[in-house]
C-alpha cells in the first residue's frame, strides 16, 4: 500500500513540476510552437471560435504573463516590509482579474474553466477581445488598441484613460511590435 501511495505522489509531483514554466525562447514564435504545440493548438482554437489571430494572442500573453501559467501580480508592502496583499486579483496566462473572469464564466457557461490552463486562457482572451471589437470597434488584429482595452478595461478605453499613462502607451506599442514579429515568424515556420 505504501508503494502505491509513493508512486501516486511521485506521479502527481511530476505532473505539476514545471507545468507553469515559460517556453525557453520567448522572442521566437516558431520555437514556442515547437516547444509547446499545445499552446498553438489552444490559440488556433480560440482564433477559429473568436477570430483573434494567433500572433495577437501570443503577444498579449507574452506581455501579461511571459507564458507563465500561474503568474500573479507582485505583493504590495507598507513601509517596504509589511505585506498587504497583491496589486490585483490578476492571475494566470491572461492575467484575468476575478470580476472579468467571472463575467466570462457567466457568458460562456464554462464553469470548470481555469486561468492557469492555456486552453481556457486563450478562449477568455478571444472572448474579451471580441467584446472589445463589438463595443469599441477595435479590429481583432489591432494588437495595440486591443491591449489598451485589455489593460484599462473597455470603459477605461472608451474614456481614453490610457492617455494619462505614457508608460502604458509604450507597452501597447511593444505588444504591437511583438505581434508583428510573431506574425512574420509564424508565417515562415508554418511553410
């Protein structure tokens, strides 16, 4: 009986170990696709369902979590030493916050969805970006403005809250540039 338990524990730990580690070459979409084909399959499913191009999803996930499935925002500290919680409830590949994730669950009926599973995270991003397109007129291939709406929320984007955040506009430009890079790379490696 103890040997069976030991085997179960070892298999459970082996299944958990490294499951949240990022791909090795984050600047190379082809390397990501080779190392994590399940990521690309998840993004292709989301593209078929929602219309959001794979390269846009990849760039957004890179910015949000660097492809770390259990990514969280940093802790905040009082006086630099007393922890007082995290900056937000953002979690997972897509860094979805609790309220928006719950909206997604209600809208799609996917009660078992989890933010630390790539299939669910990419489906969430597709759902959210499609809403941004429908509500704000942002094309699904427009990584820059989709990122601004993702970061600020659709109401914040509509109010142009990002205009008071020059650092965020720079980040959105980097997301757009990375999406272009990933698009070019994927076109070459898919031949």
